[in-house]
């Protein structure tokens, strides 16, 4: 009987040792994965800085996507029997919709980053300032917004992607996901734009190449 009890205790001790070793292995693996993710994010935060130029061949046509949203929302798009649609046909709405125009039509995007603050600079020195430290509202660098309500954006990291949400002045919504490709030389932006005047969202993918 003593031999049996001794064997039972030995098996129990061995089981505890194996369980502890397994837990330590999982913890080490989790810590290593976390370290890799943090290192990856650090690399992305540096690589995303710079000037980006639109790649029209790889990007969706913004006007086409706007028309698709209009149709999906039950609206009608005018037929053009003999004339070609002007470029950037749907650009240029009311001032409170300027943010939509900037992110969906401007050909140049310059990105600056000093943790936790991002500055996105579009054409005409239009500056968009937001943070990734959890604060919900930010001020822009544009003096144009010194009076009245302002657009505001906030961002967070989802793995190696930067996810930015915005609340434009028209009380609409945008969701943008920025991901580096081609070894950091290409920037993919997938966005969902929901102007308050639209009944359906505009889904748009824009691809930028690194300048120089």
C-alpha cells in the first residue's frame, strides 16, 4: 500500500511540474509574441513617416465609389450620353465636408509622427492632427478651425496597421486603416466614409507610393 501511495504522490508531483512548465512555456511564448508585435509597431511608426504620392492605377476611382454609394442609397446618377465625366467630379461640397475631400481626392499625403501625435498634411497645407494615446478630441493645426466646430480624429494601432476614426464637422463618420506594403515603400489605405447627407457608406481603397 505504501508503494502505491508513493507512486500516486510521484505522479501528482510530476503532473504539477509538467503543468508549471507548460504555463511557463505559454507565458514565454506570449511575451515573445508581444515583444515582436511591439517591435513591429515601432518599425511601422518610423516607416510610415514621409511623403506619399497616389498610385492611380492601383487605387479605386473616388468618383466611381461615390456614385456606387449614391445608387446603393437609392439615389440616381445622371447619365452622360456624349460627354465624359470631369475628373474629381464629386469633389467640392460644403466646407463641413472638406475632410472627406482631402482623404479621398488629394494626391499627396505627408505624414509626421512624434509619439503620440500624428500630423497628416494634404494639399494646400491642410493639416490633420490626432493622437494615439487614448484622448478622444484633438485640435487641428489649421487656423481655419479656430472658430466654430472642428473636425476631429483619433487613432490606435491594430497590430501593424494604424486605424484612424474621424468625426467631420457635418456629424458624419470615417474609418481608415493604414497598412504598409512592399517593404514599407507602399501605403495601403482602406476607408469607409459616411457623410451625414449620404444614405450609404462610401467604400474606398487608395494606394500610395513613397516619394523619392
